[in-house]
């Protein structure tokens, strides 16, 4: 080895007559990928020794690997040598040229040198130096899409995609992709419309450019005029022509000029006929018939009103559970004092049957009971109710509800899954956008005492249940519930996502004696094989710490994950949030897709805004509030999109725009949103805007389709049919929880289960029983099957189970399912009693349904 740049031979190399070495293999240029070293090799004949020299310095002989063989033809000695070059060696070299190496081979005659091989570190930048830009071109025009790939070593090779399919210019003479990476289409065809993407790749990586939308349009032309028509009774004939030669396509201009012409066909000598006497007679007869029908309708209506005075008594109801039962209403009409013989009492008793939930728990039920023609005369209706499981638990008192009760005493009876459109039962409450809160502060406050109650942030799906007895007697606390509207301080890591709103309940210094229930909506499609969902809490220092995983077994708190909400039993107030960790590509984040529209400042333009937001009520509430400020109108019922965590992007496009009435502004017909922007975005809703232009101010109707799809995933198509004039526009109604009238409920009216019945259930199931009828069976029958150790640590496990039931059923009050669960436990107990001797007399859960009331 020499320490200088001279080419002095190593001392061990002899000098003798012979032939000069001939290189059979010389070192090639090489690229280091990531941190993997490369191998350089030389092969020469005849050669007594071969050494590498890199950047003018000899490589130490210990770093060489040498192999020696004999050429069978010539008998000369063949030597092959290898060396490794590492990334560190290349990075440490700072010279005027690239890192290089060459071989020097010795024979008896002298030395020979190989070519210099350069060694470079391979890379490919992320950003394109120039992305292709969308275009609108006329048919047979030239299309040129420019692409300058990212800087890289070695230089990247470029490939073009159309609608995600590779373009092969060898198969289409009209397309050229060889000129400086640009794509040239010499004569545009309608089939050339689409989304074009430039792909750059070298030995390190592949990169995709932004997609460019190309629209090839056709301007319309008039066909030739038709022949003149025959002369009409009005002494005119006409001719027509249509804009079909060709018709405008893909936003091309509509034909100019008129589509029909008319002229006098008798040179002004034609006299038009007047209406004949027979016409007058016909119209007179029709008018008389209409008047006669109107008089008949008025007469029947007045007669029916005069016969509608009757009283009602309700007999034998068992409707506490809110299920659909049949009730008999006896209606007795009072005797008429105008009868000639009032002593004759005709049988005017009529029996009517009403099938429906008799519990007045829903605004729509109350409206039915107080405003329908059937119940108008009933000012003092009383409904006596007794449920099947009241009897089974030995509760003898009967609840009595009055038809005149204040609306605030009746909780909502609404079985509504968050964010979906279809109604789940008759009592679904219909509302439109104007009923949603416009307040900028999503916060509710109320004072609670020993009787407990419920707090709701209206129209957001967020609620808080304070159980009866959680606050000491003769004490009261002002408790609040709020949703963080500014950017959340919780920043998920990697592909983790925030699944719902950040919720704060307080004050933090308040301590309750029993767990409270906090309900937070979420947007995950629940599946433990695809999601790992965590509950996190913000500390006083502003940091976030994990409380638990939803599937974790713990006694500190409890999480029950329903399809659209998470119900959490907690012991301390604070700020909480749900984080989803996808554990497979099949993890689904549920997005709600909504389309809003409004006229722009330019009276001919109309703006469509397509939102993709988390499928939670609070996310939709935020969009509605923002759109109301912009004058936007919901154009179609929102749809649910299943967005998978598979790294594929989201495409939003507007289709089937009426070509003769509207055109879409350039470059906006199809928009693509990268996966990361959709999946890892903040809770702020994602939206894309589309600008449409009318050809004429007379156009007031818009019909089109909005397609939202994930590439290789779920797709939703929204049919838009609307008037752009506000006074002609139809209001789109949708189904949602209407919490705005009852943001806070205190005491018994906040709970679906009457307190006396709740006490009897707890007394029955809290006591361990050898026959298995205890709180664990109560939990099982209410679909609570995991982490039962949490309930075992509570003073009354049954009470906490019922609190969780109240939180889950705040909108439907499904007492029927609870009654069925209790009676099923009773039937199980009866079977056990047939086998084992009964030592303790217990309530019979089947009594009421077998024997009536």
C-alpha cells in the first residue's frame, strides 16, 4: 500500500519479460441504494497481481478478495479481484468529481489500467419539478402535457398513465411520449378525455405527479333547415333545425342562432276562425260540474263535524314498556236534545282500536294525541299504564300520565343511529337545517342535585348522565359539558386518527360517589380485527395520556362501543377523546358526504360544494353552520361512505351536466384528494368546490350527479335535482336527533326507568343467587359480556348496568327490550326451579304476560 497518489508498484510485484495484462472484465459504474454497499470487480489475463486504486489512492490489500485460475486455451494465468465500496466512503469523499475506482494489473512485461468506474449514491426527490396541468381542448386539437420528473440519480424514467392505466405510444400513432418526458396527442379525440398522471421511477423509488384532467369538447353545429311545414289554421308554416351535426359534447358551445322559423303562408289573406257556439257550451258545462262538486264536498265536511262530539275512556293498557300494543277506545255520543223522542236511547257506542306506543315519550306522539281529528275533543284524557315487569317485581302502584302534561316532562322516543338517514321507527323526529343550532359555543350547563339528571350538547350526539344519588343529599353542583371547536391539541401519531370530538365535562374538582356516563360519537366501523380504539385524557399540564383501550380489562373505567357512539363510565371529570389505531388495511373510517349549493356573485354562475366529514352529528353541525353563513342550501340527503385505510385516494366528480344549459368551469370536473389528506386530516371537514355556468339567465333548474369514490373502494352517487332560485327551491329534510328543546333534564324525567322499578331491579339482582339470577345475568341479557370485573367492584353492580342502559337508550327509551330481558331471566329461573328445590320465594317474571293485568 502507498500513502501518496504515486503509481509506484508494491514491493512484492516482480518485474520480468512477458506480455501486458489484458482486461477481460472492467469495473462498471455503480449506484449505492440506501445503505447497501456495492461490489466492484476486475478480471485480467495474464496477471500476477491486480489492485484497485480509488480517487488516486491504493486500496489496502486486505480489502481485496482475489481468485486465480488458468486459461485452458493459452495456459496463461487469470486473476479476478473484488472490493466493496460503502455509502460512508462515498459520503466522506469531497472532490471535484464523483467517487471513482480503477484496476491496475501486473504481468512480467508491465502494467495495464482499466477504465474508471464512478460510484454514486442513488436517490429520487419527492416533488416533481413540473406537474402536468389539466386542459380543455377542441376535438382534433393538439394536446401537450408537460412533465419534469423529480431530480434523481440515476435520472428517472417517465411513464404516463391515463385513468390509472399505462399508455403505450407504440400502439397508438396519435400519441408521442418521447419528447422530453412530455405527452403529445396530435389530434384530440373524445376518447382522449380523462385523468393523466406522470410516473417517474429509478432504481430507488417511484413518484406520481398530480393528476391532470383533460376534457376534449365538441362545439355544436346546426344541421340544415327542414322543409316548410303545411299551412296551419293560423295561416303560418314553419321549419326547424337541430343542434346535432354534431351536438355539443363535454361542455362545448351550443349552436348560435334560432332553432325554428315561421312565416305567413298565404301572404296575409288568411282569416282565423273564432270560437264556435259548441266550444262555449262545452266550457260552460265543465264549469257547472266543478261548482257542483265543490258544494258537495263542503256539505259533507260540515255534516261530519256536527257528528264528531264524543267522549273517550281508555280500558286495559299495558304500555309502560313503550311497545306497540292494541288498545280499545269506547266512544259514547251524548243523546241529542233535538230528537222528537228523547226517551229513546239509540245505541251510539262505537268501538275503535288504536295500535301504537301509548307512552307519551315523543313529540310526534304528543302531536298525534292532541292534534289529530280523533283526539281533538279529549281535554282530560287519562292513560293508566302497568308494565309486565312492574308486576313481576312486585310493584303495585300504577303510573298515571295526563294528556295535558307539559312537553318538557316527556323525553324523546327516538331510535336513531347517528348520521344515517332512514327512520328506525314511527317516532323518528324530522327536522330541517333551520332547526340546527347556530351558536358558536357548543356548551351546556345546568345545576344538578341528589336526584341526578342528563346534560346534552344539542344535535351533536354528546351527552352526560349523572346517576341518581351520585351527588350527596342537600348538595348541588353546576356541571357543564362542552365540545372543543378550535384545533384539537391531540395530534395522533402515524396513521392513528381522531374518531370523534374532543369533549370536556367539569368542573374537575367535583367528585361523584358513583360512576357517571359520558357518550361520545365516533366515525369508526366497529371491528376489533381492524381497529384498536383508545380513550385518552388531557392532563392539567396539557399533555394527553392513555386511560384505556376499549377492549382492555380494567376496573378504573368502562367503555362500551356501539356502532355510532362510545358510552364510557368514569369517576372523574376532564377532557376526553377517542383515538383509533388501524391494525389492518380493512379499517374503515365512516364519512358523511353532503352537497350544498348557492349562486355566486356572478348571476350566471352556481357553486357546488361537496363535503366529506366524519360521520358524527357534531361534524355535520359544523358544516351546516358554515354553509348557512355562506347562503348554502343542502341539495340532497347526505350519504355514508366507507373509507378504507388502504392508502388509495378519494375522487370527487360532477357528472351528467345538461350540455345545452350548463357547462362546468375548466379543470374542476374531477378532483382527486390524496389518501393522507383524507385519513390523517384534522376534524375540520374536507370539501371540494365545483363552479358551474349557465348559458342563459332563463335556466333555473339544475340536474346532475355527484360521484364520490375511493379508488378501488366504496362509491356513493348523489342525484341532484334542484332549482337555483331560493323561492322555488324545495327544502331537503333529514332525520336526526332533536336535542335542542331539552339540553338539560334534572331528576326523574331524565331517566327512562322509573326510580321505584329501578330500586326493585337492583334489590333482586345485586344479591348473589345460586340459581344464577344475579347482576351478571342482567349484564349478559343486555349485551354486556366483557370486563365484568369492573361491575364487581361497584357497591351496586345492577345500578351501574342500568346507568349504562340509560346512556345507550337515551333516544329510544326501549323499555320493551329491558322487560323482555327480565322475563327471559324469569323463564330461565323457572326451568332451574323445576330441577332444584326452591328455598327462597322470588317474583315470577312471567306473571303479567301469561295472566294479563
